[in-house]
C-alpha cells in the first residue's frame, strides 16, 4: 500500500460525516507517526498535508459544534481541560466565560465571593479588565476570540497578549491591575487537549469558592444554552480589530517590570544577571520549549539590556522552537525522555558551566539539567530556597505541596524556619503568598516571594542562571553540596489511567485505609512499618526511616497518581513497585 492509500485509509477510519462521530485526533496521531517515519522531504510533506486537512475538519468542529461537552465542565486544580472540539469549542468557551462574569454580578451581594475575586463590583471589573492569552494549541486563537467577544459584549476592557505563557499573563494582571485573566491552555496535557485557566485579581489560581461556582454555573448555562451575558445575536467569531475596548498587551514587558520592581524582596537583579551572562564566556544555556508558547520568549527574556556588551546568542540555544501543534507526536511535558536532546547538546558544549531546561507548552512547568544529571523540581525547589535564604540573605519560610520531596523540610529545620505543606495544587499556597520565600510543587512548578502567585518557568530559569553565575558552580555540584549537608532524598512519581470516576474511584481508593499507622508494606525484600499517615490529599504513608509512598486521584485527568521518596537511590524503584502493587490490590492496575 502506497503513502496516499495509507493516508486515505487512516482518514476514512477516523473521519465520519458528522463531527460527533469523528475521532480527529485518532487520525492525527496516526498521521503524525507516519510523518515521523518519513524518509524524505516529499514524503513528509504528503503526511503533513493530510494532518493539515484533518485539522481543518477539527477547526470546523470548534467553530460550529452545538453539542454539549462530552465530559461535564469541571474546574480542577488548574482550570478546565477537555478534548478540543468535543469538549472545548467556541460555544462552550463562551458559556464558561459567561459563568465567570456571573461571579462578579453575584459578588455584589456576596462578601466571601467579593473577597476571593479581589474586585468590589461588576463595574470595577469592567474598568480594570481582563488579560487574555493562549498557548500554541490548535484553535487557541479561535477560542480566545470567542471569550473576548463575550467580554466585549459586556463592555469589559480587554488586554490582549496573544500567544503567551501562564507566568507572563499572571505578571500582566499584577502590573496592569487587571481584574482577572483568561488563558486558553491545558498546560502539559497531550495534543488533543484544550484548556481554560482563570486567575483572579491576585493573579494566582482561583480559590475553590470560585472554581466550584464556575463549575456549577457553566454546567447550568450549557444545559439551558442561555446566559444574560451572551446576547442571542452575538457573533463569537467577530474579528479582533472589530472588538471595542481591546488593548494590545506586551506581557513579557509586564513580567520584566515585575521582576525589576521587586528585586529587593527576592534578591534577583535581572539586569545584573543578564549582563553577566552576556559577558561570561563560561556559561552555556539550552532551553527546550517543546514547540510551546515559551519558544517566542526565551531569547528576549535572556537578551542583554546593556547594548554596550555583546549579546550571548552564541551561548543560548533554543531547541524545538518552531510552531507545531502536534508537538512532534510526543507528550509535551518536562520529563526525563524530553530532557535527552538538551542533555546531549550540553554534553557537546565546552563551557564549564551549563544550564539546560525543558518547559511545557504554557510555560508554567520547568525541569533542569547541568548536562550531566537531571534535576527535577523536588530538588530544584529546595536549591532555590537555599539560594534565597543562605546566599541572598532573605529570611522566611518555604512552601511545598505534600507530594514533594522532604529535602526542603530538612533545610527549613536547619534554618529554624517554618514549612507550609498543603495538598497538591498551586492555589493551595494562597495562605502564605508574601511570606514564603519559595513555593513549589513536585510537578515542576515554582514561584518566589515578590513574584506572581502562579507557577512560572521563566522565574525558575532566571533563578538557575543566577545560581550558576553567582556561585561559579554547576547545578549538580550545588545540589551535591546541599545533600552532603542536609541529606539525600530520592523521589519519583508516576500515574495510571483509570476507568473509574467519582464515587466509584473514591470507594476503590478508600481500600487503602487498611494501611494505617503500625501496619507494614512490603518494599522489595523488606517489610516497612508505617509511622505516620497524612490524608490532606489522598493518602501519604510515611515509614519509620522517613521514606514514603503517596497515592491520590488526579484533579485534571482520569488518572490515579502515586509519589514515592526513598533515602537511598536503590530503594526508589522498589517503592514505585510497592505503590503499583497496592493499586493492583485494589483493582486499579492489572
């Protein structure tokens, strides 16, 4: 069978006369695999033409579908995620935008809502406006336009940032004193996903009192097909240049202004860091945004503001910086697999100090390497805390999610500082924003005092560069120095897809309650006794030697996630196997 016949078969299998019957991403995945196997440019072009053709079908679904989302709208720890076309289309995005506007109307008579929103009334919200952006996903601009048409119809000022990262949109909210932001992104999810992030006036992930109401109101509006905020004759595709109240927003400039303005709080001197990088021939930086929105910002982010000093372009490399809504067929997340191209390139560089990073599509997650070892946020978050506290001389607590390594706990104990350790989700850090020097989570998200309350890969990248240049030491050497003093910790995490949902999944996970204090779990050839159980988010079982296993349902995907941490490297895979055995025992893993 030749290529054209194979393409025709794939499309016929997945693309049907009705959008609701078609599996566009089933076709796209097969076509991307064919493109990746192509042996020459002409063959690759044929596969790409077929991919483009299927995306046109998807575009039509996004613009015309009137079907209800296949999965009910649910705002998890970081907004709403679903399948493009089937769940997220211009109509469903418009309805969710209307549900958000209802919050501001309702808040006029509800003090708790008003406090959570950070806006006194609907009129103030209209005047302060909304920052709007999207990541590199297919249809992002169409979905953003639908949201903006709803905003414009209700006389709300729009600060339009275009394709942007979550971190710089958050900075825009703070610098422009906007009432809220809308970001059309599913973060690190695979290519078939779309998403909708909403941040309030504090520029951080919305509190449960808001996300719960958005969920309730969006479902009601979708059910009825009506909202006072969506006129019956509203055109959701009205072009940007015809929308009143739109201001173009340079979100990166807002981010840069925020970092400069708060230099005394966090100790990061942006100009000095970039000036040193431009002059210092001993540092090389490689960043891989995996085709995501960060690709447009890395070079200007690390550009040299001092024109008297040569730029460091020859020592700054950005990998996978071309637009590709398929991400080359890979899972677009900071992972060990995706880190390999960065590590390979750094391995060929001759500079003594190297900073490598992988960033997810909306730029809110980042993972590091020095070319020799990979450094996840479990370690880097602790390094950042040590750097700000001990090197920059800042005093304060550290905040980390309960699923994160206890390395930072050991540092805080030595410093005589507190640890804030909430459930998973960046919005859980709200109580200590402005108090914690660093707040980070195991899934590669970080921010710092004086910056945004939203996770931001760019501030992590600036921290890493400052660490290396200030200490004249590789990231790996810095980590080894910290571990030599405070102890070594070896975390890992994984997840399994599940078919159970809601109460059924809760009942299955409730079977883990038998693993209580005093009971044992087999880890390799050893029986480990549980010393403590923490249940603020799933079930975290801490053993007598301070190793632990934690199991919890995902807040954004149909998965159960598990996290482990050992005190010696050899035991980490044994804890992973123990966690899998526990999931198999309760019927969630074969």
